[in-house]
C-alpha cells in the first residue's frame, strides 16, 4: 500500500527514537536484544557478530575495510542504523579518529544467548490445564473480528456491534488526526482518516500501537515497559496459552487493551486465567512490507466497473463506500459499482487514484489475484483519468472588470492587480480583466482613489 504520513514504518523506528537512557534500559532484556538483532540488515548483523567478543573499540577505518568499494553506501546505512539504536557506541580518540564498540548490555546479553542458548519469555501452560484451546483458524477469525470491531468503534460508534473496553479519552487519542468534529455535528473522517482505512491491517496496527505507546506516560505507564512487553509478545508461540499470573501489573493492564485489538485472546479456566497470542501479536516485530501477514483478498472488479466483495463484514462495506456506490449487501456478498460520482467524492475527501487502485489490487480475490492484471486495465486507467480530469481545472473565486473610462485607467488597474499577485487574465483590446476574489476590496479602493 502507498505509505502515508500518519504511520510509523516499523517498531524499531520507535525504539531508535527513545532517549539513550530509556534505550539502555531496554537492553536489560535479552529478548529486546534479539529482536533488535533480527531487525538489522545483513551487513549490520555481520558487524555486530564480528565485534561481539571484542571488548576494545575498533576504528571506523578498519570496519570500512571489511566491505568492497561498491558496498560503501550499504556500509554507511548499516553504521547509521547501529548508532541510532545505540548498539554501536562511538568513541573519539585523541587524534579525533572515530572508533566503535558494542553497547555493553547488548554485548553481554547476546554473548550469553550465543553461548548458553535462548529461553522463552515464559513457558506455555500444560494442555491438562487448558482444555479446548482455539484452533489456528478460530484464532485468526477471532483476531479479525476484534480488529474490525475496534475500527468500527473508532470511525463510527453507532456501527460497532459492541463497545470496546477502551476509555472515551483513549478512543479520542486514537481518533486524533483521523476524525474532525464541529459543534453540533457528528464527527467526520479527515483526509488522513480515509487514507488510514485503505491501508493494510499491519500498517493500521502500527499507527494504533504508536499512539498507544506515545500516550503511555499520561496513563502513568513507562513507555519503555510497554515497548519491552510488546516486543516480548512477538517471541511467544501463536495459539499457545500463557498464564496471566506471570505478568506484572503494567502488563496485565496492557493485555486487556491488546485483547480489544485482537492481539491476544483471554480465556478463563476453573482456577487459572491465560492469554493466547494471535498472528497480529507474533507479527509485531516484522516489517510492514512482510507479505506473509497480508490478509486474503475479497474483491472482484469487472470490466464494466461492477464490483463484488465476498464478505459479510460491516467494516469492509464501509471501506468500499469510500470510493464506490454500494448497491446491496447479502449475507456473504457486497455488490457495488465504481462510478464517476463515487470517485469524485473520494477525491474530495483526500483519497488518491493510486491508493484506490492499490487497495483493489492488494485485496483482489484469490481467483483474480492470480491473473495479470488483477484489476482490469480499463478500470484502473479510468480511475486515474477521472482524477486528472478533476485536477485539470482549478476553480478560483474571481471578479471581472470592464467598461473602463480610459486606456490609462485600465493599464493602471492591470499593474495594480499584477503587483498584488491577483491578476488572472487581461484583454487589452476590449479593456477587460479578471482578478482573484481575495483582492476585490483592494481593487475597489484603488478605483475610488482614481476618481
């Protein structure tokens, strides 16, 4: 999907943005160290592993000699990333030459991990205690249902089948930038809000998680603790049950919110309670571009601009309404059409043709996704043409002036409008000119002075 300005690229960008003290605190956990190592580029991983058992700083020139001349650009990117994440600590000697050494906490944790092997954040509960755990299919359906319910609550509380446990103030934080509200009017989606709904689930999740972490201090929670727990979740096994008693108070509070987002499923036994991570949780530390986390497509677009979406989801119906005319909805099928009017409404709301085309391609039904192209070319071309048609003519409020008493007055008026930056058109033969509406009052004052 097209990248938009409202979403963080990945979890490690948030980690890199933390103050040095907070980041150093994170490296107390071997799971965080491993997650950071996994996120690095192959070249950056190579540098970390080569310096792992070296305690003295290594000069920048020596490290640069490890790569060929055509790999210098990748070398610089790798070093910059390691410095951002405070994995590398820069040391300047007396000769003002730069050297690098590994962060001591990161180094000791990774040494221990390589020598003694890793361990799980917590052990799964035995099957004798957790009876009838959900299957992988049931868990995926649950995560999707929870996420869609949350999004419906986010954009329109009236559409949601059941409210989430998030407080109204927390929902307003999530809605910030996505909805705008005027007095005595229902909230409306902003340009960013429309773009948000057209993004992939993973990209939407990053936006919500970023907002959740950024407001942690307002709730009396250390953001470092939240980031640590969320990254730790990605090391759990999807579908396994983990005892809630192994969590801290902060983690217990967070796990309830994560259940509302569909990241975990909470279950209660006779004596014990547990949480079960879903695919959304185990994918938290992967890149947004990871195709394995993309959901199955549902949309079929025909050459006559008819559109069929094989879904019973209210959320899918609301998303399709953003750029198409939904005609009717059956129990498992949404039928609509892409029209000039529906696309013009979408363009007015800040959605671009490329975003619509990309959404249709990303969500193409498996039967048509195998074809090339997955969306008919005449449809994608027409969507782009309708956007250029709309952008071809720019509407500017303006005023026409004519019947000037003399050529001198006309030329003086043209010069005045031109100097004010408001002259749009002039006809010297018929002595007519058009100016922008915002300088109309200045033009009137000018003519009064001419009398």
